[in-house]
């Protein structure tokens, strides 16, 4: 997220710990690096190398959600186990679709109320702006936030409108279908 601030000569850059410009060392130390190119009134370009390193002040929660102006992101520990006894009609439908469509390559389905689940490859999801990433110990999903992403829906939660994106990842390994059920929700209100 890049924006020019009202103060002359000041800009703001905000990025996820899991952005493509960030070097991630064991999900603990993050180094963000990029080149800022400015053009003055005479058309002269000047390049500045910007670099920042930070570490977490608190340990990761099992599930972390970030809502930014143009994306929303959820990350969760990769060692989270299955929850037994959480069968719903939506989960049963997702499981049936995954069983019939699963290959050894990871695929994704986006769950939307009233719509049939359609599997797609990660590259197809990437073309729509969705990113899936695996780090040392976390699974990361990033969605465009327009607010109204292609595969999202708007719901009322505790009196607030939220944009919801619900991807389900799946892959078949021999006789077993592995599924990862994610959900990310962010307020549709304008950020201040």
C-alpha cells in the first residue's frame, strides 16, 4: 500500500510481512526492500534504496487477519489440526466436490452462498488477484479488497457489513483428500 501524504516530500508505504518484497527469516525477522524512484520538475530520475528490518513484538496468534485499503489477508499456523464434528451442508458440498475433482496438484474453490463450487488452479486464482503462500510455519491467503472481490460476498456480522472471501484448498494424495478451509472478512467501511 503506497500513498503520498499531505506533507511535501512525505510518502507512506505499508506492506504485509508476507509480501513479495519481504525476506522472511523463520517467520520471526522480516526485511522489506525496494527501490523508490522519484522524478523532479525537470524530469530527472533519482533512485533511493529503501530497506527496513523488523521482528514481531508479540508471538503469532494461531490465526491472523489483516485488512488494508486494497487487500485483506489471513495467515494461520500450518500445524493446526482438523476439527472433528464440524459438519455443515456447505462443508459436505465442498468435500464432495473436492473428492470428485481432486488431483495431486493443489486447487482452490471459493465458497459463495447459493453458487456451485468450481475448482480452479492456483494460477487461475492468481489471475483473479488471489495469492496463496506457505512460509516456514504459516499458511497465507491474500485477497484483493475492492471492496467486493470477484469471489467474495458481503454479509452482515454483528451489525456491520463485511466483505467475506472463503477459499477452500484441496489436493489428493493417494486415497486421502487434504482440505484447508480458510475465511477472511473485513469491514466494508472506508479506512481512515
